[in-house]
C-alpha cells in the first residue's frame, strides 16, 4: 500500500560519501521504505565554488553500490536557479526580504554572537538598495517563536529575531543561500518527510519560517544524531574523512544500522537487496528518541 510519504537524501557534492552521510542516507531511505513511501535523490550543487570535482558522480555510484534506489530522475539544485530567484523576488515584493550591503567585517564589529554565527543587527533594514552592485538579500525576522515538532528530538524552537537575526537568502556573490534553496526544493519535490543529520537542526526554524512566508507546507522533520570523530567533531566530506568503500557495502551498512540503534536484522543477509528487505521491515525511528518500547507497533509515526 502506498502512503503519503516522500522523503529525500540531499548530499552536497563536496567530497566522497563518508560514514556520516551514509548514516543519514540509511535513516532516510529506511524510513521511506518502512512507510512504503517515495524516496528522491537531490544533489545540492548550488554552491559551485565548494563543489569537488567528480564528487556528484562518485556519490551517485556509491549510493547505487549500497543498494539505494531513488524514484524518478536525480534532482540538481544547479538546474533550479530560476525557481530560487522567483521565490526571492516574491519575498522582496512582499517586503519580507531586503537588500543588504554590510560586509562580514562590518557586521562583526557591532553584532552579538547568536545560536549560529552573528546576529545581524538590522543595519540595512531601511536601505532602499539604490546603487547596490553586490548586495545580499536578507529575510526579515520577527520575535515570534518559530517552533516545529521533530520525530526524534521532540520540538525545535527559536526566536529568530533574537537568536539568529535577519538571515541571508541570496548571497552577495550571486548564489542562492542554502536556507532558501532547500525550502524551494522540498516544496517543488512535494517532500513530506525530512530525515537528516542533527547539524541541520538549528537551520530548521529558518526553513520553517520561509515555508510559512512562502505559503508552502512544512514537512515532518527528524534529526538523527551526528557521527563524530575521536575529537568529538562532526566528520565531514571536505576533510576526506571516513569514506565508505563501494566494493564492500554490507559491513558499512550494518555499522550504520548499529549507529542508528536499530534492532538486529533477521534472515540471511547475503547482499544489499537482502539488507534493505529486512531493514525496511525492521526500521523503527523511535529507538533514536530512546523509546524502543514503542517499536513493537510497526506503524510508528
Ligand atoms: N545538502 C545538505 C548537506 O549535505 C543537506 C540538506 C538537507 O538535508 O536539508 O548538508
């Protein structure tokens, strides 16, 4: 039976697929398959300067070797620039976003540290943008709490004006900011369920705020624990750390499954297809919020 579920995995092509991204991919694919849902692959390649050569191709080949199967064609952020510009114009037209010419250095002089980076002090809020060559576009925030449920962490809330400040949706170098691109993408792809790493938890209120201003639905969110290195830092593709070996998918899949605190898989697992057949049945997201007892019912939310 098909349910109203569309999930996605959205790697940035900044290096090889590493164990941390594999864990995110496993969680989102298993959750989608457990719910008989669709699952899409989107390559977040809008930020061309950060792109590593050959990374998209290598990530796609590795995902295939690991038995991931996505519905429809691969989506590419680089092909959606017009859609992002339309959303930016709409927000500007409604007075919800404004041009900003402050440099990072100017902001650092006066701003206070916030939840993530400096809190923009609103210097350009009243500037009309006249004569701007290279301006960024910032989203006007309000001091109303933006709050959204999360299937693992419970609830994510932020007072955006106080904790984050007016944030950039279009960068001065002409690139759409991640926060806006991801919101437009998830809308265009009808994404109903986002399962991703906890490093994006703090971005979620900004994304929900944008969805509400643009009149888009908000997906169900689940933020999974991050894989950290021995120093306690998030492992990242750019460091080239912990790449996974496409020639030996099963050990890494089992390790990701264990990291996600899932119940052991049953039946002989000879290849990746056996792994996913069993994983789709066994997956239970509740173990990640310490509620394994709620897994008896396979129809978990
Ligand atoms: N492309 C983002 C990343 O690799 C993930 C985007 C998302 O899942 O919302 O960190």
